C-alpha cells in the first residue's frame, strides 16, 4: 500500500487488512506515532495505551495470517472517551479525584468493539464527567481544535473529535448528553451521531429510565459511523430501552445509493429570538440547496417550542447534583469552578420543577413526532457559530458577529439539546468551512429508531461534496 494509513478511513483499512495489503501492526504503529507527535499540540488524550495496543496488533496479525475468521473491525484502531469504562485501562472521567480509577470491566459498547477486533489506542479528553460544551479540566488542561489551536475543540467529547479529525485514529467512542458528540463534531469537521434511545445500550446510566445521555460513535465518514453502529447496536439486559430493538443493516443502508426524491425535509435555521452567524446561515442555505439537488422537498418549520435549555438544565443538573454533591463536598478544591457552579445551580430546582421538566420533555417528544409525521427528516445548523475561543468560559458571554450574548448553551447549540430529551437520532455532518478555515456542521434529525435511514441520507449528502479531501494542516 502507498500513502499514510492514518489518512484512510476504517472502511478502507478494513478492505486492505482483509486483502493482506496492510497489517494491523503497521496501522497501529502509525497511529500511535501520530498520536505521540500531535499530543503536545492538541492535548486530546488523557491516556495512551501504546504497549497494550501493539500487543493487540501483533495478536491481530497472527490471527490474520492464520486465516482465522475476522471481526468487522479487525485490527482497526479506536479511541474511547475517558468517561466510558475500559477494563484494565484508567477511566478518569476527566476529574482529578478519579485520576487513578481503573475499571474492572468494559462498558457494553467498548466490549462489542473489542470483540469485533478493534484495537484501543487511548482514552480521549473530557471535561469533568462530560459536564460542559468545552473540553478542559484541572486534570489535563485544554484540548485544542484540530483546525486552529486558538479555538476550542468543543465538548464534551472534544478529545474524540480532535483525534478523528487530525488522523490519529479513524474511530472514536464518544458520549452525548446535550450535544456532546455533535458539538465537537461540528467544531472539528467530522461526523457525530447521537443515535435513537436504546439503539446502543448504555451500561453506565444510573437512571436508565429517565436517561438522556448516549454512548456514541464519532468518525470522519458516514460509512465508518455505520461500521461502528453495526458493532455497537443491539439489545442488552442492562438497558431496558434496548430490549427488542432490531439491528438493521447499517453498513448496507448507509451506502450513498439512490436519491432523496419523495423525501420531505423540514428545516429551521434557529429558534425564535436566538442568534445565528451570517456565515452559518449562508452555509445552511447552501446545505439545503444540496439536499434539494438530491431530490428532497424542503419545507420550513417554526422553531417555537424548541428553546428548551431551562428544561434540559433542570433535569440534567439535578442528576449531577444527586451524583456529585458528596464528591464536591469532599474534593471541592480539586474540581473546577465551572463544575461546582453547575452543581450549585441545581439547588434551585425543586422536586416539582424537576417533574414539570419531565412533563415538558414528553410534550417536546410529541412536538417532534408531529413534525416527523409531516416530513421524513428535520434539518438545522448544528451550532450557531464556529468553534469558540480556546479560553472561553462556560459562564462567560458568547460573541456572534460582533454581538455578545450572556449564555453559551442556548445561544451556541440550541438545536442539539432537544433530541437528547426526545430520543430521536440526530447527526452532525461536515457542511463546509467559514472564511477563517473553521468547519461548519449541518444537523439532520431522523424519525425515532430511523437511524439507518438517517445514515443513508447522510451518506448522500456527504457524497454531494468533496469535503473529505480536506485535512487540518
């Protein structure tokens, strides 16, 4: 094989491995070398598993040469966000009090990737417990954007998106509780899917019935996302929402075949009263034109009822307070001010407030269902502007086209939080670049459990441009 294996997709690597044109040892050695070279600049790893990864790669090569049956991801490198359990490998949750925590078993999603031959090369950065849209922590510092070191990686799965965008590894396990996969995917120009509730079992959720967090794939291409979904999806007794959910042919469905004729896509640029930069709005119009060029029928929908950050916060921060109040009392000096302030906000939420937010969550689900009865998909910008400055404070103001707004969440990512609450599949796709060279993302939302069809549309959209040819310098 000619060329750098770090610049190949998992789908391409899989074909080369099966054909014995490249070995798992070559691939793993190359991505580890790239990780070592880029880590000082990007700071996207908390732990690198060099020795363990090379041992796995040698075992994978022996199996390949012996002609044994190979898993779907045999010999392909993967990273795992350091909030997802990995047996025998530190899982710190991005928090100083957990800096030496070593789980005794894998999360279900990790175990499934390993069982199909994926090779874990490292644990990627996360803010403490995945608690914000920026990736920094007292444990490791700041993770930098793959395209501009002066910009944030987004969050909370910033390390996962940066590792994929910079060619360190083609596959990454991330998580998404309010946009934590899609936000950094948009910031770094990669594919970030938050699947439907129950499609991938969540074995670490404490309130599995009220859960609105997801263990997710992050990749550079839609085909690679389909590969990960094929392996990670399927019922498991730890997650009741996964029981009885069939696993479709994600890989076959996600091939960019056919067109979007007879598909109606409902779109909205921003909820009423929320800002959007001129560049993002222009890129969104171009993206809609690309969808129409594929045959889709477009119809605008009202964003009324989607400005739901207070509802999301009432639920999420109450969960955090319940989980972490004791930790904050015992280790407050080791935790960031932003994390402690979010816990303090939850003290203002009563039990009645929490239940009213759950009622509003149901109403939101029904609102989305009514829209998707009229159309096949929803389309929005993923973010209202490109990646924020590297020094951005969660509680600081956000600047959009020279204007300043006093809250980051509802003004930067109003469109990601709703679909964590409703459970519909939502994906951020690279849709272009701003004048300063930073990526912009398009969010598509599918029907409940319509993940495979969402990937099919995503593959067609991806194939309608040549964005995959562009890499960060």
